[in-house]
């Protein structure tokens, strides 16, 4: 334990000698708050302020040091959207995607630009999550659907969760959301599948299994019927052709 304190003291002394200090914690907190408010312009403004300061030296190799710094930003963005209500698994999936992207990008300018693209994507996915707000019963149903979208969901199951009659839930949901429960569940399932296709290296057969489809052929036809393309085509269109498909 004493050794680590000695190392910290040496680093602090070195930073003082070189007139380096880490970006103020207040700026990071301010950035997190603007992310939670989904204010992209203010978030970029604060990120610009942070990046106008000297970055910490996290490696003797400048590109690696920059990459490590961006992984820290990714952690910050992930924490902000989770604290704002985004489902942790969705946030971590996006985080894993960007960390891999950072690791595989070897041009300094491209790495720097990734930080801003990453910020925009975290805010956009949070906006999508918070797009609809309904009465407490419908909100509870919507939340349950999103958290359990990989499973088979039925009207009776959802009605029992909120302790109302299935007919009442069906009518209330259609009136408030503007679409039937079945339509909503299908849309959410397609969106969730797209996340897996875009941000993971799982094969199509593995994703099919996760979403409890009995056969990959049915999974592919279901996805194509509601998105216009097959899962393989969607994966290729999103620049993930290097990933495995089967």
C-alpha cells in the first residue's frame, strides 16, 4: 500500500513540475447533467471546454494515451445515461461497442472525432428511451416490456403485472399509445434485435436463440417482414461485415 502512495506522490510532483492538472471535476459533473437533459449542444460545449485543456498522459505512446482517455469518457457517458433511466444493459452494450471501436481505430483524428460521435449516440439512445411517457399503469407495462423484450410476452401476463383486466389493459394501451400491445411489442423487439445486430459480435443464430425463436428461418422472416431487410443484410448495411453471421 505504501508503494502506491509513493507512486502517486511522484506523479503529483511530476504534474506540478509540468504545470499539469486534470480537468476540473465540476466540468465532468456539468457534462453529465447536460447528457441527462439530452442537450446535445450544451454537452458538446462542455466537452469542448474539457478538451481545450491538456489531456492526462496515460501512456508513453500518444495514440494509446488518447484512446485510454476516450475510454474514460465512455465510462462517464455510460454512467450519465444509466442515472437518467436508460436500461443498464443497453448502455453497456453501446459502451462495449465504442470501446471496441476506439481500440480498433488507429488514426489520431478519427479517434478524437469518435468522442463526439459517441456523445451524440449516447444522448440519442437516451432520447429514444424517453420518447414516450404515459400514465403510471401504461408506463409500468412499457417498462416491463422493454426489460423483458427477449421473452415471449402475452396480454394476460402483462395485465397480471399491473393487476388489471386484460380487456381493460388492451383498450387503455391502444388509446394512450396509439397502437395495440402486439404492435408495440413487435416494434420494441425489432429495435432490440437491431441493437444486438449493430453493437455485438453475436451471430444471427445466437441472437435468434436469445429472442426465443424456434428456428433461424422464422427469425429471419420475422425480422425482414418488419424491417424490410434480412438480419444479415441489416448487419452488413451497418458496417459490421467483419462479424460472424452463423
